[in-house]
C-alpha cells in the first residue's frame, strides 16, 4: 500500500507539502519568487535550503545550526546525509579557498561518447563566424538522435554559458533537422571536447552590486527576420543569470529590438532583486543595466521619446518607469565591451575567448581545494516512507 504511492502522480506534490509543512513549523519561510528555496533567519543565524524533488542542499553561516537542523530532518524523514556538497544533479562542485567552481565535465564526456565524437579533432569556437543555418536542405536521417543531443547540450549550458548561443541556434530546427544542422552540432561537440574541463567560477565578492548586460542582434534570422537577444547578469562580479533567445515578434527597428531586450533583462534583474531581498542579501546600490544602443537608452530615460516609438508595445515601457523611480540605472557600454554579444552572434575567436573569460568560464583554478569556508554546504538525499 505504501510503496504503491510512488507510482502515483500525486506523490511529488504530497512529498513537497509534507516537507513544506515541516520546514514552516521550524521557522523557515518559503520563497515567493522560487518555491524550491526555503530561508531561515534568527538573529545572525541564517539557513538556506534548496530542494529539487528528493535532492536537498542545505547551507548556512553556523555549522552547529546546520547539524542540529539535519538531525531534526532525519528524525522526521528517512534522509541520508551525503556530507559536503561535491556532486548535485550532474553538477560537479569543487571548493576553493575563496569560493566554488561548478562544472559538468563528466556529463560533457558522456555526451561525446554518446555522439561517438570523443576521438574527433577539437575546435576553438562553437560556431563558425560564417555560419548561416536555414530550414532548407537534405533531411537528417536520424532526427531522434539530433533531438537527444540538443537536449543534452541544453542541460550542459547550466555551467557553460559560452554554449548558449550555439545551442539556441541548433534548437530552432528540432522539428525537421537537416544534415547541415547536424554538422553544426558536431562543431559544438568538438568545441566541448577542447574545453571539457571548463566550468563557472564563483568567488567571494568584494561588493554586492547587481550589473546586467543587454544586447540584441536585429533581424538575425534570415527566414523570419526575428531578432536574437541575450543578457548576462552579474552579482558581485559573479555570473548568476544569462540567456540567449529569439524574440517572439519581428522588430521594426534596431531600437525596438534593443529595447525589448532591455525589458526582458530588466524583468530578470527585478526577479533577482526580489529573491535577494528574501535572502536578506539585497545590495544597497541600485542595479545597473548596460546597453550599447543609444536610441534604446534614450527611450528608457526620456518619456518624450515615446511619441516617436509608438510602434513599441507599451508593455515594455515599464523599463522607463523603473528608471524614473530610481530602481534601475541604465548606462551606455561600448560594443567591444558588451559581454552579452556572446549570446547573440558568433564571434571571432579572440573576442569570443575574451568575453568567455569575462563571464568567468574557464578551466579549473589551480587553487582548488577540498576545504570548508564561510558557508558550509551539505547535500542530502531522501527516501520518504509512508
């Protein structure tokens, strides 16, 4: 009777409701912006709990409080303490003396083996600067394999933002891939081979400033003329959010496409701001959004320009409202310093490597150590018993 519950669709919800009730009874607060995050704060003691189905991460600033909480959790549920966090949902976590290094090298190796490309010659970039993917051409004989590899690469972008644009491009042809599309996937995988150990580096920030880069490549798609936009958001110098997507509507001008990109970036910045406020870690400074299009910046800062931008959907003008209220600061950034360019177009190798390094994507630092630092991380697994 009890084991039969595992085959029901209601089980995940029942498990989460039971866990939620238990955590709330201990004083945890469920985040309104991310329901998988629970926060506990009492005086100077803080605990964060992140749950994904039946995998749990616990961290905080007081080791004895963490141990006390884990013992209470084990008394309520059949939970196994896996110790210091080093592997979670395919993500490899390595400790440094000043932060963390996240990678998916084992998963990347698995993808290469699955695609039978482990012995192929590596390349330095994920896409050629002369690429041009279109929907016409000879159909690929095994679309299932194509979709499987694209899905695997999408998961790899969790710690590899430098792959985001290339994966976004090949994802547009899942319904009817061609041989040329599969060749592009092989190019991406050959680049993955050359950067197999690469990952994201997070260090203790010197400041808690929130900084975003917004960029759009107007009419990038030669078939639909929709623009590709991207953004990268940094918290204290660490990359915390990024995206590379095609805009849902055709923009009539570069100003419109850039302004729409700014609106999407602003929405993400506001979400991060709300999340940080719940974690009692909201930066005192106003978030800054950088854009390399003067027209879009002018629209965001001057309401009179809206008369000349009536073709831009009014929903996007909330950017100006935030700027006017002092909750957001917009600033111009030169194109050669626009880090979000890596999410909107294929760049030459020198510029691609420069932006990749600024995103803090690279090989494992030499100072990797298996030590504890200010925040102790604990990984838990559970097998709930009914």
